[in-house]
């Protein structure tokens, strides 16, 4: 986080204000840079570089880890400067602000859901942006986090032999948060419940085969092989 610094003097020309703001920003002095970018937007509203000033104002909050304020300023950029070359970055960074405000999986995940929605919208709207792979990475991380919360509930009900309740959470993980380790474990645990309940043998077999074929080495794959063998012998 940059040091606060004092209130900077404001040059007269818009170019000098931006230049000075950039200099402070590059030195990690984000508070003075904020004041300069704010001054630019106040004094030179409608200037051709207003979008840049707005973007850098948001960036200064982001680098100070003031994510709630940063999200507001990125949203102003996206809403008011739709023509700007910085719009895709602003859209992405707004989602990233929500992501950074989301807590661990066992706590309220309102911000994680918000970030997920924003990253998904970003991928749909800015298909050709170079930031798409990074957005997809964050979608995967959020999926795993949200799946972890659901898995805690599923395991609790499984251990208490409340299988119907456990299946509700496992089905949600499988349907909504694909491709991560929690997703694989949900498939295994669902197959195990089906085996214990003596029902839907074909579905259990298919789930276990998907676990075994998962392209990452996981301890649970060995458990899946053992359980598959038991089902096929029966």
C-alpha cells in the first residue's frame, strides 16, 4: 500500500496534471496521485483524456487495497466512458475488486457470487480481450471456493447419514462449479451414497469412471477405483 503523502500542488494545464499524477503513481504515492486525477476530472470535465484520468483514479484506489472505492470508480469508467480503450480493464478490475472483498469459504459469500457474475459477464462481453484467460482463471478459483462451502454441508449430512440432504449439495456442486477438485470429490461422494443406498448403479459407475479419468492425480482416484470394483462385483 502506498504512503498517504500530503496534498500535492495542482498544475494549471491538464497535461501537467496527468503527468504529475502519473509520476506519483509510479512512485507508489497513491494518495497524491488520487488528488491530481480528481482535480483533472473536476477542472477539465469533457477533456479527451478524462477516461484515462478516471481509470487511473480507480487504479490508485485498487493499489491502496481500497477495493470498495476502487469498484465504484471502475464502474464510473465503464458507465460514463463506454468508448474508452480502458473499458475492458475497468470491467475486469471491478470484478477483481469484488473478488478481493470476498472472505473465506465458510463465511458469507455475497461478494464471491458478485465477482463470479461480473467475471462471467466480462468473458461474454469482451470475448477478444487479452484479459479473458485471467478472468477464466478467477472464475475457476471462485467455483472452487463456492464449491468448498457446499462440500462442507454435504460432508456434514453424509457423516450423519442424512443422504438425501447431502445429495442436494453434491448435485449443486456438480451442476454449478465444474472442473475443480471439489467437483471431483462431489462425484465420488455422490457415487458412494448411491452405492450405500443400493440404487442407480449405472449412474454411480459413470460418476466413478469420471473421477478416475480426471486428468489430475488425486488421492480420491484410488478410492474411486476401489469403490468401482465393489460395485462391479456386486
